[in-house]
């Protein structure tokens, strides 16, 4: 499987995980999604450059783009590392 397909697949999975984690964490105040802080590290890092006064929808777009980029890079680096170990 080409490197870009694996990276894209992991990025899409990361976005889905981010959406689920955000939805659970946003809608159920008394229940915190286990591992929310770990699963959404790329998104929270992307959001750290913006203020809290930023409107909800731009923040959500930044959240999803950060999540996508973080998991894409993670998938790429993981595949490269595995291919280097196999050689």
C-alpha cells in the first residue's frame, strides 16, 4: 500500500476519533471521555495558537484540521519507521 494512502487513512481515522471525543466531551458535562487529552493532542496543539474569544465554528475547523494533520504526520512517520526496520 502506498505511503500516502496509509497516512490519509490514519488521518481520517484521527478526525473521526476527534469528532467522537469532542462530541462526547461537549455534550456530556458530567462524563469525560477517557483519554480525551491523549487522542486530541494534535487538535489542542493547533488551537493553542488562538485565543478563547475565537468563535465556535472557526475553532472547530482548526480543531479538525489540526487533528487531521497530526494523525497524517503520525501515520507517515510510523510507516516510514516500520519500513526502515524491515530493511
